[in-house]
C-alpha cells in the first residue's frame, strides 16, 4: 500500500512539473510576429520579427533598404560566401527570402532576427 502511495505521489509531482518545463524559458522571449509588407526588387516582401525585441518600424526599415540593394557587400564567389551589412545588421538572401540578424555570430545564436518573405 505504501509503495502505491509513493508511486502516485511521484506521478503527481511529474505531472505537475511537465507544464512548467514546457513553458517559455524567459518572458523576454517572444513569438514571431508579422510587421506588414515592404516593396523592393519588383516584389512585395512580408516582414516578420522572428526573435528579439525589434520594433516593426525598424524591421521594415532595415529589410526595405536591403531588398532594394542597400547595405555594404562583403565576400565573393558563391552566395554562401557573401553577406551584406545594413548598419549593425548582417543580412543575406536566397530561395525567395531575405533575413538579417544582429548581436550574434549567425542566425542561430543572434539576439535579434528579422525576415522578409517574397510575395509572388
């Protein structure tokens, strides 16, 4: 009887702990949000803030400048070896999208990450 009670207590503790473990790690982390559309290179681009506390106005400004050919070009050869900088943002494009990040080594670890998806 005591082992059953102990097992039920363990199960209850685990069930109570699972929702807490699955909740976001920090209130500062926010879900991706849509920020409207910018136009450049003959297309409309749907802008999203994927990570970080970036204002939509700033995301649209940076991505509009980038898709219109702005920014400083770096690298040569294959597209994988090229990138652009727009202020403190590092940007790249391919496969119908353009993305920029700042405060990180690449997209995966950057604090701020914004994205523009081409609308056909």
